[in-house]
C-alpha cells in the first residue's frame, strides 16, 4: 500500500464570514470555493502577517493530500 502524502498550507484574509458558513453539511464537511488563484504559505507566521491589525480577519489552515482516485 502506498503512503499518502499531505501538506499543510495557511491563508490569511481580511473580513469575516457569516455565521451560516460555519455549519457543516450532512457529511460533516465545510467546503470553500475560491473564485481565483489561492495564495497560500507553508509558513503560518507569514499568513498571519496578512491578517488586519485593526479589524476582523480569518486564518485558514488547509490540509491538502495528493489525489487518491
């Protein structure tokens, strides 16, 4: 059996999402679709630098694995 590789990426954003966003679907998942290129970093501190200092921000932690199917 082949070992599955995965990576952790971070993304810092300005703003906030509505409370309705944080409700999981029937499979227990929250899904996000980015409409453009997704800028991320493997360095958490670098992503934190993109968070606003004077307003609300979001820090996404993305765990990405290779395609399995």
